[in-house]
């Protein structure tokens, strides 16, 4: 009886097995490892470092905002202080600036800031009172008769200070009790105009108004006034 045998190449079977089973398994494993690495997230050390950095940044920003808030003035107070300073500066600048005191008999006709007895015609001087720095005798004040009637009258040493703002009648303005204003007037050259004339009388003035409000809010305004109309009376 004859026997038939079949032989298969071992190498072919082994190769086929490796290609059919091993290769797909390795591929799936590599894919899964890649997916795990992508979804791994942060390590504990990285998370701690992130929290510390963000915490420091937030603390710095909050500190800066807090400092800015403490240093900044209340906008309403700032605006009110500015309005007071503007009103007082305008009050002073609108006063006459004459050769003679406005109550002098020759105030409307004088041509020089000297007494009439000391000048030679056709020059006309003041009858009795040449306008000088500071209020005239009386004494003149801002709110009561005899009242300031010239820019020079606001010059005082120490400077004129208003504690609580009042109008020209001396009536306190409600809501402004917490504000203080200081007014200074001094001779100051303006371009080609000297601070004083040949008779040493003031002819160019620097007016400074400083208003201080609640919370130490402070506003300062400066203005110039020159003697361009020496015979203009109130």
C-alpha cells in the first residue's frame, strides 16, 4: 500500500503567521500607546508650577489695581474742586486793574500810577490813592463792605484762604464745607510786559488758585492779568 505525504514549507507558514497575527497586534498597541500619551494631561509637578505662576500673576495685578484705586481721586470730588478753582480764578481776573483805587476821584482819567501832585501836566495822576498790592485801608475784604474792588486787593500775606467756600456775599455754599481754597497774587512778567512799571506799580500779575477737597484732592489753576485798561471801573 502506497502512502502519499504532503510537505509544507515551514518558513512560509511561519512568515504567514507573523504577518497575519504579530503585525496587526503591534500596530494596535502602538496606536493605543499614542492615544494614551495624548490624553495623559499634566503631571503633579507641572500642575503645582502652573498654580504658583498664576497665583503670583493675579496677586501682582490685584496689588497694582489696589494701589491705583487708593492713589486716584474720586472723579466727582476732582470735578467739584476744579469748578471751584475756575470760579475763584474768574472772580479775581474780572476785577478792575487800574492806576488808582477805583474809589479815587481821578480813577477814570489818570494816565499814570502816581499821585497827581507828583506829575507834570498834561499827565494826570491819582487824587489821593494809587493802586498798590494789597487791600486798601478799611480794611477791604472779599465779602463785606468795603469790598475788594481791584485785582491787587487779593494780595495778602499770608495768602487769602477760604475754609468752606462762600459767595461774594459771604454766604456759605451748601455741600462745599469740606473744601479749602487759597488765592495768591504776585507780580509776574508776561512776555515783554514787566511785572511792575517805571513807578514800581504792578502792571502784570500771576494769579494762583489752589483748591483742596476731601481725600486730599487738590487742584491748582494759574492765570495772568495785565493792566490793559487802567481806567476801567466796576
